[in-house]
C-alpha cells in the first residue's frame, strides 16, 4: 500500500486563479515532483527551479533526489515551488487529503484544474497579465509577436484534465 497525497497547486499572483489538483505517491522525491509540475502546467523544463519549505528555507537542488515529498508537505506544512528564475512562477502546494491505495501505475493523476498555465518565457505574472489584456476583447490589436508566442487561438480559460493526464502518463511507474 502506498500513501497517496491529494494536493492543490496554485500559481501565485495571477489575477484569475490558475491551479491544478492532483494525486501523487507521497514517497516521490522532489526531483520527480518537478517533472510532475512540468506536465501539470505544460511547461518544457527549460529553466531552473527550487523549493522552499513552510519555514521559508530553500531546499537545495543538489539534494532534491534525497528529499521525499512526505518529508516537506503535510496538513500543517505547505511547500513552495519556484520555476524559472527570470519569470519566477511561484506555486504553493497545499495538502488536501491523504489516503492509502494499492493501485499501481495510476499516479500521478490530475483530478482537476482551473485555467491554462502561462507559456514558457511569457514574462512572469506581469508579462502574462499584460499579454492577456492586449489579446482581449475590444482592446485587441495586431500583436503578432504575442499571438505567435501564445498561439493564434490561445484561450486562458481552457483546461483539459485528459491532456494533462496524457502528459503525466510518462511519469507513472
């Protein structure tokens, strides 16, 4: 039996919530959890990252493979993940639930989410919010560079758990 954590991962600082709710084996190490985040948020692992525990102490990237998720996340201890030192995407992890499960090969599993994640190198929260504003409704102008970067039909409201789970399937054992 494995102890499974159900976690809510919320992107900090954006105007409208961007989050993912997922289940993962609590024994995975933080390096594997980094790969989970890349799949959950459709990022491409182009940048460095780090973790910060609930006391504000950074966890060295050199030791991520030696730190189990269950050591740093609990009902009373959140965990922060920061991806891309330039854009500083900051994600707060909150443990929602934990349970025992004997199923093999189904975790990590995305069970919900809100909104599409910002694309790589989109300028952090400020750049992302400005880009969305420039692409929206009556203020829309010809911003070909932004449209090229985000994609012609970028929809910030879009979220599809099946697509996320397809990406996560490569991390299942």
